[in-house]
C-alpha cells in the first residue's frame, strides 16, 4: 500500500502528539564482554576487550506497552582516560552506574513526556548528578553520558515501536522543551529546529571509513580492506606530538590507497586530544601540504585535536578552520558547550550517539541553524547501536555519512544482525547500505 504525502504527514502528526504521553515503566541492563580482533590504539592506550551494555526499556504510550532495545560499549579508555584507576576499576564503576540508572529510570524519569524530553532530562542528570554509593572510582561526566545513552536510545526505540513509526518521525507537532528552548529562540524553539534539520530525502548509503592505527601495517591491514571491500575513506589515528611524523603518516596512507586503485581517497585525522594547541594543528597542516599537496587536499576532517574541556583548553580555531574543518567532539557535552564551540570558531560538531540520542539531535539542530558543519563519529558501535548510528546518518545531513568501525574491530558482536541488515554490516564498494527510512523506532530487535 502506498501512503500519500498527506497521509504520511497525518501519521507523523498523530505519532508526535501521542509520543508526548510516553511513560517509562521498567528498565534493565546486562553486560557482555567483547574482545577486539586487533587492538584499537588511541593516544590514551590500547583497547583489547570491552564491555557491551545492553539496555531494555518498557514504555507505556496511551496504554500500549512496548519494549525498546539499545546497546553501547563502555569505552572507559576513551570516556574516562584516568591512569589512577585500572581498566577493571573504571569498567566496574561504569557498570554500576548503568545499573543505578536502570533502577532510577521508572521513578525519576517515568513522568509522561516526549522521549526527547526524557532523554534530555536523563542527559542533564548524567552531567550534574554524581552516582549514588561509595565505589572507589566515580565516573566523570562523559563516561556517565555514555552509560545514560543506552536508556535514551531504548526509550526512543520503544516509543517508535509502540506507535509504529521511526523515532525520527516524532517532531511534526511542536512542544516545549524547557531546558533547550532558550538556546534556540524564535518560533517553534527546539522542535522546529529539529524538524528543519531532518532530511526530506534521507540518504540511503554512507561511505565506509577504515580506521588506520599508528602501528598498522598498511600492506597487511589496509590493502585487504581496499581490495575486498572497496574502502576509499580512511580515518587516521595520529599522535599529535610531532607534525612531521603525523603528516608523513597521512601521506603514506594516501599514497598507498592511490597505489591500490583508489582514485580519490577521503581522509580524516583524530589525535584523540593529544595536540597541545591550535598552532600545532596549523603546523601539521603546513607540513602536510608541503610534503604532499594531494594528500592535503584529500583531508576532509580534523576531529577534536586538543583537550576535551574546551573552556579550560580554549583556543581560537579560526585559522585552522580556514584551511580544514576542525570538529569539536569530546568537548561537545552540554547545551552551553554548543555556544562556546561557536565562539571559539570550531567548524562544526562531531556528533556521537553514545553521548545520548536526544542531545545529539538537539546539538545537530543547533549547529544546522547556525550554519555549522556536522559529522557523525563512532564508538565502535556494535549491533543495535550501529543500526541506530546508521539511521541517524540517514536522517541528519552529515558531511562524512557515518563512521562505523565495529565490522573492523568487533565483527562477532554483530552476528545476530547480519541477516537483518546484511549490506549495512558488510561493506560493498566502500559503502554501507543504510536502513530504510521507515525503519520502526531505532531499529532495535
């Protein structure tokens, strides 16, 4: 059956109105250890095994009870790179916080509300309220947001499933968003900005991005990815301490890709905040352009190169942004940080669904309204979280599509999903096939 444009809009209006009466009635979380097939090396260390947190949330929408699902990796080495604690201590504290949120969700966040309201409320709680209890290690705000993100996504998945629509189809009807509306102003506030953001013609494919570590053997690791799967997008983990070393590595990867048949490689770099300042990034760009002008032209994105606290590590990015897009990532965590990033002349926002679906959607709408660029990055999202990120990329106009690297590092975590979305989890001709626009909820199963 074909639904007319008017019928589709009526369905969204009805769903948007009903979604405002969604209420969380139950939540639970479980944990699975996932080994990496090869270590993922970032500036703070090597990730070899990680905890996958799976959330299940039950919602009541006008008497319709539905279950929603989500998952995320509790990537403590990224979200909480504190050497005073072991991985085991950080991981245990993040697990404990997830369990606390599961217990709190029905009582503290169980008031009937649109899932965006519930999600932003949960995000604010994660930022401002420290965990209950006396565990020796207390997760910092970014780690808490990672833990909270699974419940935000699961609520959206459940509400969409209860109403039989995509979680992105819940914004046709306006409603007040008290915490966020002051940042938007104008007619319609947050919801109008989100509605203007979401694409009328969603993308159906995304470039696949192969992550290149500092110690990767290009012949052994990169060449098979190109020859078997057609990868043409490459994200390089740089160390941020020596401009010539980083520029030489970018050039090496670019030339190898050309040698193995990629006519126009696409490149991005991420030092995971290891650069000392903006001048060091300028130095890197100048050295790269001098070594290989074509590799320099192929560079599309610089992910947050300096410290994650952008108030404490405040730099003017105007000169870098004139040359290449420099995107705030770890420093984008609060509604206030959106304004700070713009004042510091960051080019745009590197979004991550692991900071919360509601926050990511709100930040994307704010950036879109202010003419800033968007990219969508990864946390090695497996299974349901990879589907979630892919759906986000289908609806939101990001310049890189979406980075999805769990097929590279934790392919076994995706076993249950390959038959459902085979061309998403398996790269062909360097592309991910994104889930259909009408996918219900956030694609959980």
